[in-house]
C-alpha cells in the first residue's frame, strides 16, 4: 500500500533526520516500509545515528490508552530542550502488563523513583485497567 505523499515525505524527511539532526530510523525499511509499519499499527523507532539507546517510538494512535497517553503527556524540561513522555502511572502499569523480567524491573525502578510524586489512585486505576497487581513486586497501593 504505497502512499505517494508519504513516499515523497519519506524521501524528504529521512535524509534530513539522518544528515542534519544526527538521527536515523532504527527500522531498516525505506519510506514505504515505514509507512506500512505505521498503518499496520506498529511503531517505528528513531535514535541518534550509530546508537540504539536511547530511542523513541513513533506510532499512530490506535486505542483509548494511546489517546490518554497523548492527552495526559508529561513535559520533561532538559537543559536545552523539552520532551514529552507518557504519565509514569501508565508506564508502570503497562510494564507490569507486559510482564517480562526486564519490564517488571523497569516498573519497579520507576515506582521507586516516583512513588512520592505520582498519583497513587491513578496508578491503581491503570493497574486495574490492564488487569495487573503489583503487590508481589513490592508495588503495594
């Protein structure tokens, strides 16, 4: 499913990201492949050239959770820029939902760092929505 406007945009944007800003797509696909990934509800990743971590994932909104993440995003101010991240409460609940050892470690790490600065009721609501509990990992709310 080739989209002519996306192909043109991709051919224009990809070199700009790669050469001017020092970032590149981590996905090996060209512009058409990246578009196909997006319309297939997959994310595409961007990172600094020749690096994998840190990276960001870009994707089209697909459900109410994505809409909440975008609507309730949190601004993080850096020394020379600002970025937006999803609310910590959603990140913790989602990591528990994913359930891999690394995801649970990430959830615990985020909880320890932000437990005094997050809305416990919001975390509880998101954990309920994802059908997860945190007590067995020390995330008791």
